[in-house]
C-alpha cells in the first residue's frame, strides 16, 4: 500500500480544526484527526484499507457499520479490528495486510 495523497479515497472538507493524531500504516507515519475512525484516517491517505486474502483485490469497507467484514485490519501486535467502528488512537500501528500480522 504505497498510495500517495493524490490517490486517497476520501478528502476532508470540514472539521479540520480537531486535534491531530499520529499513527503509522505499514510503517509509514501518518496523521489523522481526533474523532476519526480508523477507516477515515486510512482512506484520507490511500485508496484502500487492505487487500482481500482470497484474491488480493483492494478493500475499503462497504457497509460502514461493522456488519460486512470488509474493513478488517490488524495492529502490528496481531490484534484485529474493524476500521469502520474503531476510533484512531495516538501511536496506533496499523497493517493493511490482514494475514499473519505482516505488512
């Protein structure tokens, strides 16, 4: 997942004055805003949150309410989380590859 900001799926249009929250995605330092979900934090920097374990196709969430299983991600420690229902936290170390905890 080496997307540049021009390839981000989401563009922030409002609420730009919230406190910054630093996190990493696949070892790359990024910044979100307090109150962002992990999904929002990631998709303002890239065009998908993970690649499916079945075909390698990019996934970016679907239902946005934690029911479809399309936005699963992992923390570096192996903990799985749903990006659409988990809020970003300072120092969070996310991986876009959901298998085995390796980027």
